[in-house]
């Protein structure tokens, strides 16, 4: 399953850090972050709980870029 989330990030390098952090989270098959559109596309692994996975993605992204935001609604 693929889902798109609105994000808030300050620079393209920060977006790349967020993308790399998201890809390392268990339950994420693939992730792309676009600084230009301020969106994160996440492809979830089959059978994963997307809400729980996205909470982990948010925490992972906050570790590499503390002032980023992912709007999970």
C-alpha cells in the first residue's frame, strides 16, 4: 500500500536525510521525500500497521532533522 503525507522541511538536504531515515524503518518498503512539493510518499510492506509504522518514521526523521514535521492526518 502506498500513501502520501504532507510534510514541512526547510531544505533539500534535510528532505534527503528524512528519506534515508524513513527507508530504514521496519515496515517501510520504500519512501520518497520531495522538498519541492513538501510531500513524503511511503510504500508500506505487506501486513504492516501503517499508523504504527508512521509514528516510528516520524521519530526517525526527528532524530536526523529535529525541526521537520510529518502531518499524519
